[in-house]
């Protein structure tokens, strides 16, 4: 409807403007007006041309003003055609992608159908395998239980072998210690044949546990240790005489090495040991220093060594041998840890009572252990207690069990 109104308006406007232009041209011609030096007739033609141009301009302006489609078609037609071509190209691409997506969807549906079929086959095989594996699993569990039982038996046997090896090693250490002691006794015997031995080889002359506040105190501490060792040596080698001279001789390089060691941070145990057997009345005692870090050797309640009495070991001699073996193993253990103790401290009456109880028992395997009674450091004596790992049952209880 709007187009028809626009067309009608243009026709009316053109007719009105044409009439006005014609009348204007006629009047200009009758009036014989002249513009720009033109003849009246030429002036009338110019007026008529201008009037026609004005009609065209007004018509076009009115159409552009009223019709948005005309404005768009006149000024944006090329852009619209370019966008239209691009849209058509995009539409073709979209349709092509849509076709490709449909093809992929069809392929996916086909793959899904295949997968469902494969899954159904796998489920069927899994069900069949479950029914087949169930008896195998039962057999596997039985075999696993048997394997655990056998492994436990093997571990028990290995533990028994390990205990036997430990006891054998302890016996070997005891033998080695006995051989060393025998050699020392032989050397002392030779020395005794030559005279009265006051100090034996390796015997400690002085033992000091120290921790320096300043490194420059090392020489002062060493002098103190030497004085103490000299006093001890004097009392043993030259009893009754006044210790008015130095009879302890220590190599200078050993003193320097000792001083260098105790200058280091930490707590140290310093010993001066006799380098050889010294007879009573001799005037010189050769010694050498032994320095070790002061460490905790035992703590209260710590088990240091163990041994086991078989059920058939009830004779007093067998029990005594086991107790001696446990003591030897304990001494070897604390020495291995660095203890300077020459022996063990224990209640002999309690050990005798324990041996009596072990002798009077009626069968049954018993484990004995040596337990530290207190914390001991490098130079401290080692106090222990021998006791069974489990309380011993009285003989009457075993008899009642047998009955």
C-alpha cells in the first residue's frame, strides 16, 4: 500500500511541478526576461530545464526520504549482494557440514551397535569365565593358606637357625676372648717368672669422661689425666714411696693425637693403658692413650642378649652352660657397642635361684634374656638382670598338665 501511495504522490508532485514550470517558462518568455546575458527564449529554456531538474530532484529526494528500501537498494546494494553471496556460501558450507555430521552420526550409531554387540559378547564370556574361575579361586585360596602355613614354618625354622647361629657366634666370640685371655695369662705367667707383675699389659691406669667448654682446655685436661695415671702407677709399682716424679711415659705423637681428638665438639672418654707388663719396683711405665666418644651403651629395660633352653635341657650343667653363654653374649654385645666395662654387674644369688628354677622345671622350651637395669655410657659399669622372657610355671603345674 505504501508503494502505491508513494507512486501517486510522485505523479501528483510531478504534475504540479510541471505545470508550475510551464507557467513560469511562459511568463519568462512573455516577459522577455534575460538571465546571465542570454536571450529571452534561451532564458525560458533554462528555466524549463531547471524546473525539470528540480522535479527529478524532489521526486528522488521524496522517494529516498519516504522509502527505506529505496535508500538501502540505492546506497547499500553492493554490500547487500556481497553479504548475500557470503551467506549463500556459508549456507552451502553449513549444509555440507550438516551432511558430514549426519554421516558421522550414522557411523557413530553403527559403531554403537557394534560396541553393544561386543559388550554383550564380553558379558557373556565374563559370565562363563566367572563360572569357570570360581572353583579355581577356591583352589587358589586353599593353596594360599597352605603357602602361608609353610611360610610361617619356614620363618620359624629360620628364626631357630638364626638363634642357633647367634649362639654359635657368641660361643666363637667367647672362645676368641678365652684365647686372648689365655695368651694374656701366658704372657703374665712369663712375667711372673721374671718377677712380681704390678700392672698387666693393656690395664687402664686412668679413665676420664670429659667435655671441653673451650678447645684451649685440652692440654690442661690431658695433664690432669697424666697426673692421675702417674699416681695410680706409682701406688702399684712403687708402693710406699712418695709420687714425686713422673714414671708414666707417653709418646709425644700420641699426646698430640689425643689433644686433636678431644678438641672436637662432643663428650669423650679418655683412657691411659699400660703398653706392657710392669713389675713391682720398676721405674718406668710405658702407656698409650685411648679416646672414644661417650655414647649410651644401654638403656633401662633394654634386652641385650637372648638364649633358649630346649625342653630336654634340665640338667644343672646344661643350665649353667646356657647361663654362662648368655652372660658371655651380653658382655660381647656391650663391648661391641663400645663399652669399656671389664665385666658385668648382676645379682649372683638371683642368678643361682633362676638356675635352680630352670633345673627343676618339667620340660618346655624356655627363652632367657639379659636385660639392662639402668642407662650406662661408655665408661660406666653394665648392670644386668637375667630373667625368662615369660614367667616360669611351677613343676606342679606341669605335673597336673601331664595327668
